[in-house]
C-alpha cells in the first residue's frame, strides 16, 4: 500500500465528484450487478433468526432474487442483526462487521435493534444498534414476518442499485465516534484486530472524525499516520464529548 | 491494529490445538460457542461458552406485572414457545387458585401439540443439515410453515402467540380452523414416507448417526437429561403421562422409546413422537366441538392483580424435555422470583461437555443438534 493517500490505489469508493465520467459509468454498472447478487452472512444473533429459514427456503425463496446465506464474513455483503444483542455478542458483531469488505450493508431486524424492544430494561442488552455500527435498514416488529424481511431486502436492492446505500462509509468517516461508543461498553483499551484507519485511508474516506481522542491509543501502532497529512481535529474539539447526531445515510 | 503489530500468544509444542467453534459458525445451533481442544480431528475436551443470548429474563420478570410477563415468556425459547406460555400461565393459576374452563384446557393442549409437531419438523431439518443434507431442511421448514399458518389464524402471530394467558386463552378458535388443521395433519403424515426415503431409511445417514454421542441410562439420569433424549435411552418418562396436566389423562397416546441412546436413536424417537402428536391432535379435533363453555375464567383486574403469596413449581413436557417454572409470590403485583428450569441448559452445557471428548470434530454439530438444544433457553 502506498503511504500517500493521493497515490493510493484508485478504488470505486471515492467521492462521485472526483471520478471521471468513465469511472462513474463503471460504478453504476457495478452497483447494478451488485444489487442482484447479495450474500447474507449466516450469523444468528438473536431470535429473529427463526424467520430466516422460511424466508430463505422453498416457501418464500429469496434465492430467486440472488440472495444466499454465506458462511464467512469476508465474502458476505449483508450483516443481518436478527434481534437483541447482548454486550458479549456485540463485541463479536463489531469484529465480524470490521472483517467484512466494503461495500457492506447492515439490516437491523426486529424492534430490539431500534429501541430495545421487549428488553428495554434489560441489564444485558444494548438498546440502539446504530450507535455501534452504521445501519442501512430497519425492520420493525417482534418478530417481523417473512414478507417484511423480503420487502426490506427488495428496498435495499433498489437503494444499492441507485447508489444510495452508503451507510458503511459513515463508519470510516466517523470511526472515532463509533469507537468511543464501543469503548463505553468494552473499556477504553478496546480495539478490534482490524486496521480501520488504514482501510479508511485506502478507501479515501478519512473524515474530520476518523481520528480523535478515542483512536489515540491506536496511533502508537501506526506512526505513519503523521506523515499522511490526515486532517486532525482541533485539540479543543478532541476534548469535547462527541455529539449524538442522526447518522447521515 | 495492523497485522504486523499483532503478537500471537506463544504456546509450547504440542499435538493439541484449540479451536473456537462458534458463535459465528454455520454448524452451531443459534448463537452459542464451544471451545474445543483437538488432536488431529478428535476432540480432547470441550467447553461450552454461552451467554451470547443472555437477556436477564429472570430479573426482568420481577420488574413487570403478572399479566405483562405473558408477553415476555414465549421469548425464552424461540423454536418452541407455546410450552413457555402454558407453564407460566399454569404456575400463576396454581398460585391464584384459578379453575380453568374445560374448553380452554382442550384448546391449550391443541396449541401445545401443534407446537411440538413444528419443533420436530424443524429438528429433522436441522439434524440432516449437520450432515450436509439440505433437502431435508427445505422440506421440514416448508411443512412447518403450514402449521404456522394455522397458528396465525388462531392467534394472529406466527411465532410468538401470547395466546395462553392465566385463566384460559385469549380468544376462541375461528370457525373451520379444525378442518384446516386436520388437512394439514393429513398432508404432514403423507409426507413422512418421503422423509423416510430421503432420511430415515438412508444408509449414509444411519451409518453417520449411529453410535455418535451415546448416553447410557445411568448417565442420562445423573446428568439431568429429560424428554426425548431420555426416552432414547430406554426410560419411558413423560410429564404428560406421569404428572398429567390439562386434559392429557383423557387422551390416548404411547410413549415411544429406543434403547441405543445415540444420535440416531434420538432422531427415531422424535419421528415416532411426531406421529403420536398427530394422533393426539386428531383426538382433540374430534372432541373439541363437543366441549362447550367459556374460554376464560373470571379474572381480577389484571393491572391491579395481587396474586396470593406462595411458591409453586409447574412443569410441562416441551419438545426438548421437561420445562419447569418455579414462581414465588409475596402477594404483590409482580412476581417476587421466577426461575426457569429449561431442559436445554442441561443438554447443551453439562451433557454436551461430557459427550464431546472422544468424538470427531465433524460430529460435534450433530451431537448438539441431536440433543435438540436451544441456546436462547440456555442463556435466557
């Protein structure tokens, strides 16, 4: 990998304005193809997983729209969060999510991912999923019907086709904020074995909040961050508590 | 962290290695993990690692009203939720001294047995899938959906019905649903020869499952094994017959047993139980139209219901084994303590850890599925 972000390998994820006309046409074709061949990671994180076998098998048959379960995160496109997440599972979910290759999409299935649902006062589960990883679509209900799951998959396919499902870029642009939220649960020394900042540089998705006070303990592993000319937040801003804002999708 | 900075833990030279099996693994049932120590592909030791689905049910239930908990209990076990509702409702009725109307008892038995058929169809698919045989899973899941349609017609929901409440059931059966259920049962029964051809008479499957995860009767008794897993060891214990609840003493059914105690025997027992459940359902379909009367007894205002003080243990035969609720009331608006005795917490933790060593790695998933362990119920 080149150490100069401007010399980094040109990948399709740079901003649309920077792309040439040919690049944009190629992106459009790639999006169109990608929307019709989605692999769903086979990870049953909660009780919503009981409605996935009917959705995937003969009766509702999602394979006809090009979807299939995939066993490894590295080859999967969609991470389905099927219901409530205990803190112990959330750690595995974050590690799984970071292993997936972009572009990647997250669907929160069931009320528990939206506001805690039935377990709103449980001491063991998290209540708001999009504080920890960016989420593309939610399905309300406990539990959602297979028709609802299908509807959301079709909606996601349409948004991928139109190039609108961009929530995953938010994880790189605001990595410091997401890491801070994760550190509140897992401790301040928490880090996954994935070099998210390195990926952000490679995808050219380094934003103002990629590095900050929460990522400071990662920088001892990567002294080259200083040579890259990454936009760093002002010291005053680093101390300020990150604002809770609506994730731009 | 960058990979070149990642310093792995150094172990001394050994023929053994550690493998994490799950939670993100297609061979594991639900969100559950096993830590295996292997030599070659033979399991040396196995530790269950649960807690991924822990929601703190027993604590949450202490903070909600008696009637609010009706919505909470089916979520304990996802593939087979009806016995949870039934057991909790019966525990509250025992505490409150409520007499359930006869018609409600028959409707409850109908729901319980239909749920057992669902769970066993799911089990056939799951067990076959651990051997890489997915046709069976497609068939089982699709046939199960027909019963879910009946559930939806009766209760309004496919999975979590919240239909059985303390004192009876929520509403009466819709018109004609018994005929439709009867047709579904005919269909499921007519499918069994096809399941036989594909799975139960398949030499590959029989060779693969025979002698895997063998339990002796003494082991099963001392490790707290219940349900079909115990009956596969030759012990005909069934809560429905030995401690009858609802109207089970008026029904005519057999307790199928096998003697081998291995994964194959457990599957054969469940195949026989599916037929027995269909037989029970046919009796209920024949009797239910003659049983009239109300579907719910008179209840106090559920939002200000102080259940009399006391402690009870109610138990039910679920598709996985004996399910019990130990409920303590101090006369307040909320339960003082609820303990769930789930069959899977014995099967998936204690039994699995002891059956694992000595088996091959590819059989670990099969042993877990053949015990029909349900991780949400282990972790609660």
